[in-house]
C-alpha cells in the first residue's frame, strides 16, 4: 500500500512540473516568420518595406557554403542587426537597417533555418518570378 501511495505522489509531482526547455516544442520557422517578419518581408518579389525572402535566401546561399554557416550568421544578425554584418548593402541603401525583433533563441534559429530553406536556384538564373522580362526589355 505504501508503494502505491509513494508512486501516486511521485506521479502527481511529475505531472505538475512544466516541461524543460529541452522538452519544449521546437518553434516552426514559418509560424515565426508569419508572426514576426511577414509584415515587412514578402515571400516573393515585389518587396514591401524589406527585401523578399526569396531574394534574401538566394544571397545567403551565395555567401555561405553550408546551411549551418548561413543560419548562424542570420541568428547573430537577427539578435542585433548591424550594418557591418549585412549580406546585401543594396538592400540597406534601399530599405534601411531592420529593427531588433524580440524573439527567443529558438525562434531565431527556426526562422533562420526556414529562410535558408526557401532558396530557389531558379531565382539566380533569370527564371524567377519575373520570367526573364527585365533581360528582354534591356535588349
């Protein structure tokens, strides 16, 4: 009988303790983007008040050899935007430096990983959303 009582008490304590950070649900990058970034960053061109995700992802793929490097850089930039860490100076000239957006480390990691994964190699070959129209107009 004592064992049942001890087991009941132990089970009650275990159920009342909130999950640790390690056990907490990993944030979804798209959800973090929708909640924090989509007001300024559209997924595809044309831009709103910040560069489109497709363009940013393409720039990150040009600059960094691996996803780990690109995501790590974006996490640092998101935590404290700094002109010296910008990957596209033309975007800063056009839109200015983004403000600090309050996010947890896990949310920054999730959204940076999601940004990286939005890369479309066709964007850099003139087969993106514009369908090569700019190239045709310039001939």
